[in-house]
């Protein structure tokens, strides 16, 4: 494909992605969760949950982001805020994870309700490891090694 054709194709087909970073903090026995999403896409999706951006974001995230421990027990997500830089939102959550993330299950189904080509990337840092998971429409829970 010629360079100009590539630019036209990219303009006609925007990239639909989110990035979720899971960072386990052994000193506090908790996982910090940072979700990066395009502001306009996320706001439109969270608006269906009503309320302010914070309350709508929390409801939307809790419906579509799942974290369970190695035994399959849900890790409740606690909201810690949002900040915006340019056209990106950085959404913050925390969860108690005293046993760490090894064997934990993750599901990130953000924006699948809006875009058929949505891809969600998860990067997890725990116990000296860095692992990545990729979620496409229809994917269920995936386990971290």
C-alpha cells in the first residue's frame, strides 16, 4: 500500500483500543489498576450508566472489567479517580490482592458494546514479572501465569 493510501485508510478506520495496567504492590497487598481510554469513546459509553463522569465511569468499569484471585473469588474494585491529558482519560481503580496476581483471572470488555474492532490490552506487573493479555470481542476471563 502506498504511503498516502495508508494515511487515508488510517483516517477512515480509527484505532479502537484501551490499555489497562495492573500493578501489584506487595507492601500494601493491593493491585493498582490504570485504564487508558480515548476520552470521547469512554465518555459516550459511560454516559449510558448515567450520573457524573466519576459515577458513570465506576458503573461502566465494574460491568466490564473483572478481576478475580487465583481461587476465583472476585476482587472488589475501588474507584480512585480520573484525570485527562489531551484526548485521553486515565481511570484509576484499586483492589485488595494480598496473595498477588499469580493465577488471577482478568476480563476487560470495555467498549465492545460500541466497536466491533475494539481491542483491549492488559499489562500486568507482579512478583518480578511482566505479562500481557489481549482481549477481543467475545473473549472471556483469562488467567495470568
